């Protein structure tokens, strides 16, 4: 086996989670392989909304970057105005103190991959991982080659091969899929007669345990819907049609619809096994209310890298350190969001979302701060 087939850490998946972990570990002198089955820039279905906490985090990890991302047109748009609807009826509107930023996901992910590469991570793109041995650290690639890693970080998204290679995979998959959402997303290009709403809007009441969205953009409007598969996402396309009808958007104005899985409350409390750690979507780390996952991808990538660095000569300690940090910094908040989500969605589609209306009437700024991550959902009711 040549030296090229050995590394300290193999990161499988080069989305925001994997690129962050690889960047930080390479910066610390680790011999890192960042492997992805796609060549970059690769397509990624995502509305590309970044909250305040994401903007803060990426600047903390990679250095101040808002200007660069804007100059490179990776950040394509920013918007402060938002509205909340129940069916056709507007129930709240507001203006954010800090704007939502929207990114072009293929370009965004490519940027972080290049950052990891520039820091010294060896990237293997267009190379799918086909099998992982969680006990020995051996990784098989589709081209027949094999890599031997001291530690493996699984950042390979919702259908993670790494997660499926862990012991008790069947049980874990059941737990993971119980809280998986299905999504549909498409775009509506601006035309001289139609430029779309200039605000971001969330639409409840079209589907149980989910919502639809409409986000503005410089050249196009992004429209989508997400809902828990186990609670009725089978009617997702009907719900999306109804939403589009209500928004007076005809099918002729739209790009082809696409769908993908979205973690929606399926965060794993045991994020790995022995020398394997799971991060990002592979670990179910998206917010169970709005499905925000980019922040949690970067954050878990950061926590996993820090755990490896802290474990030092004791790589067997990395998972324990990572699990504790994940619990403290990520899962505790996701659990609170889950409580809020249950209060919001329980009762199904017929629910009238009066609570949401009331929350927005009583303390809109607190809710905005919770969504942006400037305040924890645990303090929603605390003045
Ligand atoms: C419709 C939709 C809209 C969304 N909108 C938003 C939003 O507006 N804001 C937000 O914060 N989040 C949003 N999300 C969630 C967000 O996209 C994810 O949470 C985020 O991409 C997770 O990042 P990741 O790095 O964990 O995984 P990914 O970005 O999915 O990256 C995983 C990588 O692993 C690679 N891979 C997979 N299998 C293998 C294999 N076998 N071998 C090698 N490589 C492999 C893939 O090619 C991919 O590059 C949305 C999701 C969906 C579906």
C-alpha cells in the first residue's frame, strides 16, 4: 500500500460540513483526505438561506468573508423583509434587524472545498465511497482503490454511506428516517412582467408537519415545500401545487421541480462509532422547524475537528469529546426547536396556527432573534 493511500483523517463528503472539518484539520497539520463522489462545483438542491449565526460562524472559522463572498457573487442577495402566511392569509410581517443572506449553493460549497484544498487537505473528487469498515478505518472507493484512515469523518449527507456502515445500522436508519422530511424546490425566473415578491415568506397550512417557502433573489425567486415523510409528505406535490395556485404562479413560469431529503428532527444522539464521527446531514443536524442545515453542517464540522485535535495522541477519545461538545452546543438547541415545532404543528393541517400569530404579535423581535440564533429557543418566553 502506497503512502498516498494512508491518512490521519478521511473526510467523506465535501459539502459545508466536510469542507469545514478538512480545512480545520489541515490547518492543524493533519494529513487529511477530503473525498466526494461529485466533481465540484456540483449541483445542490437548497434555498441557500444563511442566518446571522451562519454568517458569524463562517467568519470565525475562515476569517471575515462576507465581502469576498459578495464580490464573487456567491452571496447573491440579502433581504430584511419577511411575511408569514396561513394558507392565503397573511398572519405576520416584519423587518429583520440583520438580513437573511442567500447564496448560490454550488458556488458556496466549491468555495469552501477550495479553502480546504488551499490549507493542505488532499481532495479526491469524482470518487464515490462504496464501503467503510468502521472497525479498521478502511475505505473502499468506486474505482477499486482502498484508503486506510486513522479516523473517518462521515459528512456524506442525508443518505450517508458512512452512517450505514456503523454497527446497528438498521436501527439507526429507522431512527433517522422516522424524522426525515421530503422536499420539492424550484425557481421562477424574473421576467419584465414578473419579478416576484421582494420579501422572504413562509407559508403554513398547506401540509401537516411542514411548510412552503418563497425566497427572493436577484434573478429568480426560489419556491419550495418540505414536510415530514412519516406525517403525510406523500401529498407533498399536491400541497406544492396548491401553494403555487395561491401565490398565482403558473407551471409555465417554473423550472423543473426537484426533490431531496432533508433532516427534520432526526439528529443522532450517538454521532458515530469508535474512530468514526458523523457530521452535518449525515448526523441529522438540521433545525427541525425550518430545516436550516448549513449552519449545523459548518458547526458540527468545526466541533469534530476540534475533538480530533483535542484528543491528540488518543484518537479513541475523539468521538467522546465530539459527542459531549455536540450535545452542549448543538443538540440542546435542536431539542428546544423541536419542542417549539411540536407546539406549532400538532393538530395537523387543520391547525389554525393561532399560537404562531400570537407569538408574532407579542414578541416578534424575540422570534426573529431565535431564528437568527442570536437568542436560544429556550429563552423565547424570557423577556
Ligand atoms: C430543498 C432544500 C432546501 C434547503 N434550504 C436550506 C436553506 O435555505 N438554508 C439552510 O441552512 N439549509 C437548507 N437546506 C439544508 C442544507 O442544504 C443541508 O443541511 C446541508 O447541505 C448539509 O450539508 P452537509 O455538508 O452535511 O451535506 P451535503 O451538502 O449534502 O454534502 C454531502 C456531500 O457528500 C457527498 N457524498 C454523498 N455520498 C457520497 C459517497 N458515497 N462518497 C463520496 N461522497 C459522497 C455528496 O456528493 C455531497 O457533496 C435545504 C435542504 C433542502 C433539501
